[in-house]
């Protein structure tokens, strides 16, 4: 069957992208503005042999997807601000126990209950640092309905390949926006499945990395019997309080992503070849930044855009390389404190003129808002 | 048939057990492993899921698959496992603080959903691992490290909660009544749908010491005297019942479990 273009919402595209990537378990708790992901999964999962579970809260949702993933099924959840806060402890579990899964956080305006139905980009630091303990995470941020689909597939791929939870840091604008979208045919996008062990069952150690830095993951119910804990553990998966072991384990959690940094960090650039001003944007605001760059060029100001498709690990090298060509860098983002602007300063140092465009009233940043900072 | 020892499910290289002398956890562990043996459970198709607390360390001593989770959330993790692989035997080991205090919400909803898990809640009436603070099952007026003048709160009846929430099987045992406990665990493992065995168990290190039952023997005597059948309990009137609790099977039903219901939903979805 040839798929034709459909007018669909970002949240629907996330659900469809997950199913395309092979997800067959969704556990979640309703919350605006992410609920359509759950609704779509409730309709689609039983038709594709999957399971939709509406849990009692987001704590349970996060726990359930970790359990399902360890039973060998690609799993995900979707939430927003308050729910994302509740998920942090068990998200940390997934980091420590190296359990592949995807967490969609459709960012909304805070703090706390805030403007529950309005967009924001104010969870960027929570995505990075929201859990206790030292760790790194992968987070991707879509700017369109198509990217909602594509980056969900990508999130699963990275998650499966590196045995990590991946966060899709969407925002209310892309989640509720409707655009024409043609779903890719099966096989059109790459779909990666986690590496399974090949050693005899009695030799399997669930946390022992192979030469590529990644440990294969068996499934409960397979011929491999294994023990998983989020307490400090050695390669065999049982508790180990030895300081040398802790050094190894925490380093391993970092190194396995540092090793593949270039594969994980994704960016897009627009009109950067001859630019004098660089706009650094992510998520829905990328659209305003691109429109602003086009408008600026009409007045003779050569503006270009760097879109941070991956927000964590932060695209520091890509940014530094482009910023070397300009005197001014502008960072528009829907938060007060300049969560990404702070990272841009950290990477670029004091030399370039870094301007912030911040809006935190639940309204979208417009191209005009950005143009005011340029012109 | 020779007597089941359960030894083949015991990780001997993890011994000795980390629990205090006089703790009841070893007796519950033995009853569980014997029940595994009597039912012919395999290591491959069994997952033991634990939370955090003294009893939550039990997975360290069991040869099956295991998942040691966060405090209070074991049932949520177990729910995900069972939902995607109904063939697995999923056994959830929690204490009173873990399973029904911080984890109370998950406990209610696992029972309501009637997901085919077996929860074994060891109730030692306090948080043993953190030093004997009061939990939701600490009896009123009892002394703990955070109720120096007596507990102002009332205790929760775990079995009654599981029963009204919809569990298919509910039983309460004690570590004094070892053989009956093993039978309850076996029945619970065999039951499709959510099943709960509450095991009243001594914590001589904290709860006993704080409540004039310093020795493990005193605590076992307490279990022997205060754990009574439903008939015995119902013969008592008013204040006579104080301090006594019912042991035995308290609920036994066959409502369809979550996975069975979800299969029906799948068939409906595909029929549309």
C-alpha cells in the first residue's frame, strides 16, 4: 500500500514513529499537552500486537516501560512538565541499569503547574540534570511534524544501540501543530534493534561491554538468566560496593556515549555559508529563527541558523566551528534564564556578542521578536 | 515425593544472608524457594522483582532472573514485564514500607488491574533497613525510632486493602506458621490474577527491641499467640480483639486477569 500524505499532529507523528521503530509497549498517564501520544497508542498498540497501559501515575509509567524493555519489548512513555518531574527517579534507574527506552517530554510552561496548556522550552536543564547522581543523557528536539516522526525513530535507534534512555524534548507547539506528512515505507528509515548476547548462557554478564563499548542485553524469558539492579554493580549485575568497581561503572556509563558522540550529535544548518550573524535554535523556535533569517537577508543582514537537533550531548564542536565565522550569535528560546544560551556562552567564551531572545509567557517566539535582536 | 528443600534456587555463593539474627526473612525465603521447587519453576521463565528494604534484598539469594528496583515501585516494573510476556512467572517481594507505604498507590492499582503477579509482602511493622522508623503497618501506640512517645497513626490492614482493590487471592501468614505460609505462597503463585501473601514477621533488632520483645523467641511467641484463624477472631468481642490478627486465606476468586482482558481488547480492535 502506498502511503499518501496525511494532515497529522506532532503527537500523532511521535506515536506513529515509535510504532515504526518497533515500539510495542506504551505506559503513560494523561497530561496536557502530551495526551494525544497516549490516545494514539491506545488505539494503535492493540492492532499491532502491542500493549497500551494507562498507569496510576508517571512514576509507575516509567517503571513499567523499564520492566517491559527488560522483557525484550521496545517501550516508551510520553508526558509533560509535572509528569516528567515524577519520572526522574526511575529514569535514573534506566540510566544506571542501562535499559533502552524512550521518554517523550512535551515541554509546557512552568514552574510547577504553570501555564498547563502553553508551550515552553524550559526543561532543557532538567532533561540534562534532573536526576540525582552523575550521568549523561541523550535528548533530541523536533521542530516539525516530520521531525516528530523521524526523531522518535532516531531516539529508539540511539536508545537500542547504546542501551540508554533517550529523551525526546518536544514542545507544545510541535506536539499540537498539524502538517502534511507522508509516513515512510517500511525499510525506508533505518531501525536498530538492541544487541543480543551470543555467548553461552552460563557465560553471559549483562553489564560487561564488548569491544565496541556496549554490553549486549538479553530478555527475561530467553535462555539467558540475568540479574539487574540500579545499585552499584559489576559486569555480572550483582551489587558491588568496591570503589574500583564504582569508578569503572560510572566511567562506563559516560564513556559509552562519549565514544559515539559524533553519531549522537545531530544538527542542521541553514544559510550559514556567508553569514554574519548566527541564530542558534531548537524545537519549534527553529521555525521562527529560519523565518527571521530570511527576513533579515531582505534587509541586507546575512543571518544563518544552526538547529540543535540533538540538545544533549550539547553540540559544542558544531557550534564553535560555525561561531568562528561571525561576531554575533543570537539564541532565541522559550525560557527566562537562557538555558541553551548559557551552554552557548560556555562553549564560545567571552569573545562573540551573544544575544538572548527569551519569552516565557506561554507565547511563541515570533520571527519579529528575533529580528528586533538582529536589526 | 521427596521433601522440597528449595536449595537449587538458593545462590549459595551469596551466603551468608545479610539479615539480622532473629529476622524472619530467611524463613520466608525458604518457603518461597520450596514453593518454586514444588511448582517446578525454571530460572528462565521466572522473574523475581524486588523493591528497597530488608526483604527487598532477597533477589541477591535467588537463582532466577531478577530485577532490583527503586523504593516502592517494584509492582510498576513487574507490571511492565508481565504485560509484554504473560508466560513469565513474576514474583514481587516487598516489605511493608516499600510495598504499601511509599508504594501504596501501585499496590492498589496492581490489585485492581488484577495483573497476574504474586506479591509477597513481609510485614515487620517498621522500616528495618533505615533504623526502625514507623511505617503504615506499625500498630497505633507502638514505639519506633520516630514514634518515641507512641505511634499516633493507625495501622493499615494490607490484606483488606488488597481484597477490596480486587486481588484474586489474599492470604496472611506468619513466619511462625511456616508450613501454612509455604502453602499460601504456592496457592498464590498458582493463582492467575493478582495475588497477595502478607507475612507477619519479626524484626527483633528494631520493632521488637522498641516494644518489649527484645528476643526473637519473644517475637515468635507473639506471632504464635496473636495470629488466629478467622473463626477464632470472630468469636472474640470488642476489646478482646486488640492485638490479634487473622491468619489464613482471606480471598480466593477467579476474575479475569489483565492479560486475558487485554487479549479480548486486541481481538475487538482487530475486528474493527
